C-alpha cells in the first residue's frame, strides 16, 4: 500500500469505530481525500426511524464541506467482510456532486483495501452538476 492509501485507510478504519449502527449492526467508515490533499472522514449514523439514518459517505462529505473543501479526489469506504462494502446508489450520486467520473472509490475491509472502481464504473451515464449548467 502507498503511504497515501494507508492514510486514507487508517482514517476510514478509525471512523468506522465511531459508527452508530444499533439496528443493522453494520458499521461503516469513509475517508475522502479532497482536492486540497486533506482527509475528511465520516461514519454511518442510524436512527430508530430507519429511513432517517445516514451513510458514512454522507458524513464524510459534510465534514469535507465544513472544513472548506469542495472537491473529492478519492474515497475509501471501510466495512466488514465478507461482502464488498460498495457505496449505495444514493451515495454514488452524492459523490458525483463533488467528484468527476474518474474519481477512485476504494473498498476496504479490516484486512486492507479489497477493490477499486472509478465512480463512472459505479454510476455510468451519471446526471450531475454539468447537466444543469
Ligand atoms: N452504509 C454506509 O454507511 N455506506 C455504504 O457504503 C453502505 C451502507 C450503511 C447504511 C446503514 O447504516 C448500514 O450501512 C446498513 O445498510
């Protein structure tokens, strides 16, 4: 693993430890590397009213904006095995708002990074900010 990916992995792993997931018991952490190079992390936050829960990616995006960054260069999503913890459909669209189709989405588990995709692979022919300009 490169140092840059290692840093992203550590941030997402730490974020997973803060997840609030008493209903699904599926804890997720996400770490974004912004265009500035800074890392912003988030975790999933569930709710007794199930649909109100938010994904780790949404938390990381909120942290990124709060810190003053506006673009996503890459993201690592950390979830437990055995299945790959790929971003849900809504989060793919959230990522598209702040990142290009070329942005790399790493999917990791406790043993390390397991797969990587471009956002365009996960969300082909996306509708994004450019469609409204
Ligand atoms: N979840 C995330 O936070 N990110 C993903 O990429 C996939 C799913 C959360 C939502 C919910 O709290 C739990 O995982 C189970 O779906």
